[in-house]
């Protein structure tokens, strides 16, 4: 395990590309619309038949937000009208029932997550109903040993909300903060006081929540090293167990709401990297362990422990401690990972309703991984979670000769070795402290589809 | 089978007992080459089955015995309450239908657990051929004896063993049968579901999973979905107390009976 991390600005600038975050491999771009209801039902059956079926991880997508944050790239529905939630929740209940009929009931729900949007957009009664229905359909843990988490907007929650969530079985919270600086908050249309955040965290501590996670974003308009340093200091005072510091990617053509952001307010590339450098120095100095990508955690947090034990994995919410769950994503746009398959639900509520009315799992695309996909996923997961790769383990699991199979990849990695990102010999790859921040680029070498796409692009450019 | 054709006939090749890798487990075992040629003449290929396809149903008129060429089959009977009771699982080289000679009707239903292929042998032709080829007659006796012995093993398995012993015996038995087929004895994919294992062994699904989990926790096996790796073979064999010859079914060809 690496706890040391070197910020090398030259290297980062040179390797600066927008690449996949590998919350899945293959990435969602590869999902195919020919994968449908029947494929999903079949793979659910296959997993039920395993001698020891995997435990379940349930994800619920609650897409509503009462205000819009200008940086947001999530699939969400912005509305002040709370009445919009009820018909959606009715459909979500239907999907929960349908999904629960596909999975054996002795498969315990080890992980559960409400994401959004803003899950706390819905009323307390709606929260109670949703959890009660989930409990009636699936085998949830009732002894606080499951990992049940929710994304919270502190502006939409208070001590009462936390008490309710605790009584419903939640024991982990993830808080959106992004930045405490008033100018930045104004520029992204998210005004949120420290007091609101503190109230929620205090309540969570009182109810013995096991992990408090705070999301921050760097690269937002009006941000400077100094302003973000002040935010970080305030965050440290709040004492979260985990901190994510995401990189804001300004793509107004893809995410229309980002047009509200004045491009000239954005920090330049160099300033952005200085912010990142400060984040890394400051958080590690404050005793946080660098987990990888954009995640930091206290050394006693389960994420840091999982990394030490070699059991860390990556899923759609980022890093995760449970490698062995089958994931069922419910609600619009939610992604499932069951058996050797990925699948994704439809984006629009209308389509969602139609599929459910027809008695079909509301997915519109998916993918069954072949042996090569599974092998590459294993390699990428190892690298992104543990910063090292032991060829022998991969060879034993996938019955290949690593050096032969990845002959081309290894020659690219040798170039990265010369640049100081990693060391590679005939038995292992070890990411260097300077390469940690570029682990995505290292993973991308093993991404067959990305390399195919790049080859096609190069081809069309040269012609 | 002298032929003047120079063209390689793949369908002939496939059906040829002489070339079959399962010959040593199946009807041709111990036969002279010319006898095998006679046997080949009466063997018919049948359409491969997909998962869930039936080979024959209980009550169907018995006309032929089937030899499994590839895949895996389960045989079951439906109880008076309408429940399925699994009688056994059949792997390549094993014969199906011998239990119907007496009643001339099949007494169980057989269904493919995965894509499977078969050779069919019309029973009246086989009987005729047996009169000409004493070695064939003897091999059929041996195969039937293997079935009887296997039935005895099942009774012992169901009657005397703890859940843990049942699962261990089940795995060792499967491992031995696969080994005889030339596959790894220590790493294999279960063709059947945990529900079917439970049904066959008289255990609840939850118990099946609990025992598999325990075997994994105790480092006797490693499980990755349906893939089983036996990592402590001596220990898992020692758990199969009571019927040491549990692998007998698979070792018929080697003459263990």
C-alpha cells in the first residue's frame, strides 16, 4: 500500500486528458441496447443458482432537486413542486417488487444506497414508505451491520431528518458541500451555510452513524488556492471520516446547465493543479489516507482498512468495501451489476412507466462481459484500488500468461515507467508516488475499447 | 467400414465409437474393433439439447438407451404432490434409460442442465447385437451394475450422512467423475443449481449454501460463483465417511467393481 503521494505538476500537465473514471469496466459507453429484459432475468436466475449466491447491494435513484447547481452532471429533475415525487415513487415501488421477485430471498442486502438528485427531496413519510416497502421485499439487515448510506443535501435536512434516517436503518451519510466560499457558492447557485452542515454532522454523530463523508469539488468558478484552503480548513474542523474532492469538468455542450457558469470565472489549468496540490498536502498532513482518484479517508475508516486488507473495490458510487455483492440499481438511469453483466435503466420517467406497466425490467442497455472484459476489469480494479498488480494472481485467476497476453500494453507501460509513473518488471506493476494521481491513465492502457476508439480517431485524422 | 470416398465425412467421424473419447466409459469398452464397427451401425445421433430441453419424459415408451456425449443431464420424478425429486445427474459417458427395461416405459424425466449431446441406441437392436457379441453383453451387465451400485451409494448418502458429509461426498463424487473424463479433479464448474443440489441431497437451499460457505471458510474449497476449486482434497475426502468407494461410479471403466 502507498500512503505517500507525490504531486508532480509537469507530469500531470503532460498526461492531462479527460478519461474514464472506471466506476465500471467496460464503461457505460459500451453497453448495448440489444441487452434487455430477458438477459437480465436470465442472469438473475444464474446468480441465484450459485452454491453461495452473492449478497446484494441495492441502489435507489431519487432524481429530484428543488434547486439546480450549475456544475451538476447528474441525471436529475429540478422542480419546486414536491408533488412530482409521489408518482415517481409509486413506479419505484413497482420496480422494487419486480426486482425482488427475481432474486432469492435468502440473499441478504449487505449494502444499500439512496442517491440522486437529492434523496431528501421526498417527504419523511415517503422515506418511511420507501424503506418499509424495500424491507418487505428484500432481506435487509436490522442489526446495523449492513452498510446503508444516503446522499444528503444539508440544506434539505436537519436533526430530525437524521433521527428518522437512523430509525430507518441508515448508518452512513454522504454530504454534498462542494465549497464554503460565498462567491463560489453564488457562482454555482448553491448557497449553503456551515451551520446547516454542522447540524447534520452533529446529529449523525449523536446517532452513531459509522461514517460521515463530505463531497467537495475543485475547479469551480471563483475558486483560488487561498479560498479553497479556507474551505478545507472548515471541513477538517467538521471532522468527516471520508472526503472526496472531485475535479470539475466544464462541458456545457453535454450538460446544458453548466452554461450558467461564466467560463472566465473558472480557475486556469495551472491554478486548478495548485488547488489540487494544496488539497493533497493539506489532507495528508491532517492525517487522512489517500485512497485513490479523488478519495481520502481517516486511517480507521472502513475504506482505508479495506485497502490495507486488499478487499477494496470500485463501483458506481466510487470506492467500496464490498467486492462480492451483486448490485441492483433501481429508479431511472440506475446501473446494475449482476453476475458477469452490467445493465442500465431508462433515463426518462415516461419510458420507465411504460416498461413497468408492461411487466418488464426497465433497462434499455447492458452488457455481458466476456473473458477478456473480466480479465481487464480485474486488472483495472487492482490498479485503481491498490496501485500495484501481481501478475501471478491475475494469471491464476484468468489462466493467461500476463507478459504474452499484454505484450502491447506492457510496451506502453514501459514508456510510462521512463516518465516515472510506475515501475514494471516481469512479475508486477507498482504505481509510483508520482503516478498515483495518474492511475486513470495507467488503467486506460488496459482499456481495450478506449484504445480501439483512439486508433479509429487517429486513423480518420491521418486519412 | 471401407470407403472409396476421399472426402472426410465429419458426421461419420462424430458418431464413430472407435474415435470417441468416451469409449472406455461407454458401451464399446473391451470390444474388438470389428465388434465396435457393428455397434456403430446401430447407433443414432440425436439432436443436441439446449438447457431446459427434455430428452424423455416419465411414461414415454422405452425404445432406446442414451449415452451422454457432452453436457450434463438431470433425471427426476414428480411426486404425487407434484414436487420434483431429483434422482441423479448424468455426465458424459454415462447411460440413461436402463431403468426402463423392466416396464418398457421410462420411469423418470430427463432434462438438460446445459447444452448437451447424445448417442441413442435402439434397445431391441442392442439386444440382438449382444447375442452376437458376448463382450457387449458383459459390458451392459457392468454398466447396469454400475447403476445399481450408484443407487446404493445414493441411499447411503441420503440415509446416513450429516449435511456436511453429504455435500463433501457430492463434491468428491463429481470430482472423480470429471477426472475420469479427463477434466481437472480439483477445479470444476457445477452444472446444477444449489436448489437442485439441495433437492437431490434432501437439504434445504439455505443449508446447501451454509455448508458450502463453511467449507470455504475452513479452506477446503474456494468458490467463485459456480466454479469450485478443491484446495484440501485429503481433508474433504476424509469427510466422506461411510462410503469410501464413493467414486466407484466413475471408476467402472478401470474395473473397480
